[in-house]
C-alpha cells in the first residue's frame, strides 16, 4: 500500500511541477506538409489519443447541423473526411457535401473511405485553402471545421471566408480543442499534452514534431469567449460556445 501511495505522490508532484509558461505560436504556413507525413496513422492516433472522444464529438457536430438543416454543406480542413461522413450519415437531405483540405495525402485517404459509401455520389473532396475557399459566395447552407481552425494562418480571415460562402441565415459549427476551466483538470490535461501525447504520437506516427505542434497550437490558440468574439467580429451573430468533456474541446456555433 505504501508503494502505491508513493507512486501517486510522485505523479502528483510531477503534474504540479509541469511547466506553466505557454509556448510561442508555432509556424503554420506549411502545416499541410506535416499532415501529409502523418496521414497513414492520423485516424488511429485521433481515436487512441482522445480515448475515442473524437468520434463522439464529430457526431455531436452532425447532430447540431441536423437541427439547422441544409442541402449544401462544406467541411473545411476535412482531413480524411470523418466529419463529412458523419454529416451525410446523419442528414439524408444533403444534396452536396464538399470536403476541403490542403493535404493531398489526407484527401487520398479520405477518398478510400468515401468510396463505396451509399452517399458517395453526394460527396466531393477538394484540394484548397481555407483562406481562399473555391466556393461561390452565399452558396452553402452549413459549414463546419473540426480541429482545423487553429491551423489556419489568419484566423479572422478564415472566419470571414466561411461567412462569405454561407447563405444569409446559414450556420457555421466549429469544433476545436480548448483548456479546462478547472485548475486541477487543466494541470492534468497540460501534463498529458506536454509530456505523454508528443511521445506516444511520435512513436506511432514516426513524426514527433507533429504532436509537439498539436500541444503548442492548443495552448496558444484563443478559446471560449475570446474565440466567440473572433466569430462575432468576422460576420457571425448569435454565437454560442459549448464546452465538451470537461472543457478539453469546445463547440462553437454562429449564424451568418
């Protein structure tokens, strides 16, 4: 029993002594190259490192969109298409579902998942930049971006582009990592993000930088009210922010 208590005290001391300073925002100009490198392990690591929560979070986004309804949807930073598939599975009324990403390899992996899906004819994967969406103005009913807005080099401009392509009254649902409000949970979370996730992610993917980058972008990116204000300042109203899983992620929703 004493040995177990000693290990617990050692872990608690390690967590409480974890670095407190935020890292500087890492460069994001060529982040798509990093995603190309880890595309072969991306889905596996998403499920593993989030303990399966990423699947539930994406389904929640799809449920939010289903309530709003819409025939034409756009998923930005679609990666391997999981959010696009979740939307089509939930919303039979969809006529056009576009997934956009800058990483060719991520899109190639997504195409393999979409092939053979009963709604494959409704879905299209497009290579493109979130800052210059190759979509007509006011042509989209619903737009999503799941764990990708923090990788956009100019956040405000990216949000303005989403507002541009949405029809009046159209909605954007954005899912992104955040930090728990509870101080102890935040320390535990940061310890995991700084010390465990980069090593485990690097071991499985073969790219330790990719998962160090994840930690640094999460800690330096605005969340909660700060991100809500960014949405309001860039074309959205009635913005809401819903913390998920003790605040480790937040679901933002706004109306054009």
